[in-house]
C-alpha cells in the first residue's frame, strides 16, 4: 500500500500540485519523512500538513474489521467457493476445490513434465463463463521463457471441452481473454508486476500466471550475485502476495528444477531424471565412481517460504508421471499419477493416489 500514488487519494488540487512539484508522488515518499522535514520542504503550516497526512493514512491503512464482517463480505463476493478448479477431479477434491484464491500456488518440475500445459488448462478454465464452470474473467499470462503457444491452448480447450469450444467464435472469445506479456529481463518483469494492479482492474483479470518465475533470475543473477537475487525475489513475492490477497485471485507460478553436482550448479534437469523434485536436494547415485548429483527446486529456501501451495510434477524412472501436493495449508501430502494428452493433464483413473508423503521427505 505504500506504493499507492497520491494522485489516487483525492487530495485537494493545490495540495496535490505542491507534493508533485517536490517529487513526492507516492505514500512512501511522504511517510518516509518527518513532519518537520515535510513542513520545510513543502512550506506548509502544520495544521494543513496534519490534515493531508491524515488523509494519506486513511488511504494506506485500512480501518479495523471484525472477522464476521470479513467472512460475510468474502462469501458474498467469492466465486467457485474460493478456488479455481483444475479439471482434475480427485486433485480438486483433495485441494478443497482446486487452486485457492488469495494465495500463490507454485508448480515445480523438470522440463517436459507439463508445467506450462497446466498453466494453459487453468487459463482456459478461468476464461470460461461461470455458467459452464469457469470464472468468466481474463488471464494475465507472463511468459518469461517466450514459449507460450496459442495453438496449444486452443487444442487443450477443444479436446478438454469439445461441447463448449466447437466453433470459431468461442475460441476467439477465449483468445481475447488471455493477455500475454513477454518480459525480456528482470527489470522488465518488475515493471510488468508493478503495472498489474491497474491491469487487473481494467481487464477484470481472475488469474495471474508467471511461467516461469526462475527463468530470468537464473539467467541474470549467477551464484556470485545470490544476495541481489534474493532481494529481487523478495520484491516479486511481496507484489504477488499483495495482488492475490487484495483482489482475491489465484496467482500461479512455475518453477524449474536444478541439478547440483559437488556443490556446483548446472543447467535444468531433464524430464526423465530420477528425482522427487522436492525443494530438498535428493541424491542420485550414478554407480561406482560416478558423479553424485542432486535435483532441487530453483530459487532456494526464501522463495520456498514465499509460496503458499506447492505442487510437484515429476517423471519417475519407469516413465510414469506423478503430481504431488508437497505444501498446502489445507490439503494432505498425496500424489496422483497422470498422463499428458491432447487435452493437457489427465489423472490416470486406473491407478489410486498414493498415501501421505513422509514429513521428513518434504522441504517447504
């Protein structure tokens, strides 16, 4: 809220102009200074300044609310019970309805396991009318890897919902509701995130997707700049949490799996590498005299604590796909077998979900 602009606070015209002329544009610019500093800088008497500050405080510090009033208001506004269904029935059941509103959900996995396809599935579901099980809203899709495929999204829509997307008009409506951004640097990504609040309001967005959150950071910030990277991650997480909570929408991000050998980081892990893809490093023994490697979710512990829900997609040594809930405030740790089809991810109904993942095997 400290980034809120003064021009959006309905300050008196003459007062607003004085602040602007002194390069005070946001609440943070004003509140980081003492009253004495502001009086000298603005040449403004204390009673007038106090009145303006009171208005700024009201705008950036919401009044106290009772839990009952918040609960009633949320239930009145909530869509789909506060969750975006994934279309994977058993997974939705365990997750109390799907991807939760107001939280950051992360999908972790190696290349080729279906992370982007899951993002496309949820984009389609968000854009569908409420009468048909969707959220009837727009999607802001931030594609940092420049791999977004409109054709694949259309294919998923047609095969998963053939009765809905059987004509060109419905596909066109879907395409109009998914807004894609292609930031080419971390600075571009930060600018896009800062502009999201306005875009969400103007476009009636009901889902934010970042695919992937690690790509730009990994390419621009090496191991020698780990502190800078963590600071940037903190800024990104703060913005995403604010947007998720303020607008009560789901934020979906994908994250890569990295390979670590003898304390040295190498490139992304392949899809068929044997791993459990938890954030904790899992050793892989390549035999006698072989090099021991580890696979772990990218971006480290600080980012792991920033996400609220973590789903892991993995391909086992035998070639089977598993989707695991490894972090969630409302769901048990279970895994489901799935397969990749023309309609995206589909749970393998011939297999039953596994039991709880042992607590000591899960790193949050």
